[in-house]
């Protein structure tokens, strides 16, 4: 077992970064590029194919808590190795599907096993093997894996220029089998020994808080992340049409293009300037940036510069949310049972993310663009309020604990 003060080995961090880029690229981002060819091949509309993907994401969200518990029990590296192998198998099944039903089943199974190989389980692997530096390693991983969309959208388009969608998925299956499986097998030596060698841990964030209060904080955290998942998905799926509907025309594409670099920038900023900031406060900042960006968009429309500020704020908030979804549970509850907790976080975010595009479409059709965006901003404020309630509750709990210990000089952060 690694010493508790040691960082995750560089090879493990780089390997995890590569596997996350491949995982997100092949199991998520590439899909939208291939939809037109898939729909034509299986004899269904593009809307039907996107609907099948939404259902697959929703079913996959239900598997995330189970993946988290398995990661706690057998080690995250071993689970990721199994998951990468099954991802390759189901990608082959998608490529070999004979019709709409077999395609939808294979797609759903692919999204089910994705919970075993993407961020939640990767974060758990870092926590199990990364010692006290796990939080920093999580930030490093999100920075490396932040390029998945930038890599796989153009890569998929280039491959699709001379390969069918079925052949593209066969290549993706080979990537998972030949790159991800070996990385995760090597990582399993660290995480399995950590699971076997570790004694039950006392939660590091709230060591003397009553269990009932921890349960309340956990539910608040799930609620906050679920709301964030909804807001991010609702806006991201419709970002270009929304900006165009607000009168920006082709400039909407420019505005949308600022989102990805802003996500990466947020992780760099946090890496260099946010090391000492408690993650509960980082969660408040992240959740506040998103409705603030939406408010700026609506107050300045149809200004391109105002829309650019919106996209930057939205990207910064999204990038920080991806970090705190891994670091906040660690700060609040410690290492014990971390996999199970982050599995529930992933489930909450993914479930609302699957529902959001349809809900936003209905809202746009029913009450219009402007009101829908303002309503989404208000919903985003609710998420920020949930994280603020967590920070206030933690501070009050620590003040009470300090007051009950004679002579204590501890000051809550």
C-alpha cells in the first residue's frame, strides 16, 4: 500500500488521463457525429436515435451507485479493467447490430458499463491509491481529460470520412481493449492493495459530526449536483440554437466555441490559485458562475461580447463542477465509502442530464427562449444555495465542536 502522504504515480495519472479521454470520446462525444449515418442505416429518424441515447444515459445513471460500491469492495482499478473490457465488447455489439432493437440494447449496455470506467470510478481509484494528495491528483486528471471532446469530435469526423459508423465503433472498441484495459490492470495493483490494506477510516472532513447531520449534508450535496447536471445539460445541448434565436446568427457558433477552452482554463486556474480553498466554497463559486453567465447573456442580448462573457462564465462553472464532484465528497466524508458516495453523485447528475434536453425543448416551445433561460438561471441559483447551505452547516458544526472542547483554539475554515 502506498504511503498516505505520497502522490499517485505519474504513470498512473497519465494512464488514467489517456483512458478517460478514450472513454469519454468513444462512449459519449463521438455519438453525435455518427447519428445521421446510424439513423440512415438502421431505418430510424435521428430523433429516434437521440432518444435511444437519452434512455441509455438514464439507465446508465441507475448503475452508477452499484459501480461505486463495487469499486469500494474490489478496488477501482480492477473494476475499471472489467469495465473497459465490457465497453469494448458492447461497442462491437453496436457495430454488429442488425436493427434498431439490437442497436438500442447494445447502446444501453455500453452506457451502463461506462459508469465503471469514467470519472466517478477514476476519482475513486485516485482516492484509493493517491494518499493525502488525492485532491490535487483529481484536479490534474480533470485537466488532462478535459480534451476528450476537442480530440474525439474531429477524430471521429476524420475517421468517418473513409470508414462507416460500424467500422468507427470497431476501432473504438480496439482502443478500449488495447489501451484502457492494460492501463486499468496496472492500476489495479495499486487500488486492490490499498483496499485490502486499509483500516476503516474516520471521515476526514467532519470527524465529530453526528451521523444524522452527515446524511443531511449528503442529500444536500446530491440535490446540488443533480440541479447542476440539469442546468448544464439543458443549456449545452441547445447552446447554438439558443444564441441564434437571441439574434446572434452565425456568431452563435463562435460563442459556443468559447465553452471548451473556458472549461480547461478553470482547471488551470484552480490548480494554481485554488489549492487552499475548501471545496465546499469552490462548489458555491462554480454553481454561482453558471446562473451569473445566463443572467449576463439575457441582460446584454443580442450583444456578441455579452454572449462571449456568458460562454466563458458557463465554461468556468462547468469545469469547476467536474472537479468538485470528485473533491467535495472527499472533503466532507473522507475516504471510507467514497466510491459509493460518488456513484450516487454521478447517478444524480446523469439522471437529470438525460431529462434536461427534452424538458428544455418543451420549455422553449411552450414559454419561449427568454423566459426559459431566465427560469434555468433561477434553477441554477437553487444549486448554489444548496452548496451554501452545506458550507454554513459545516461551519456551524465545527464551531459547536470547538466550543465543546475546553481550551480548543481551532478555527473553522
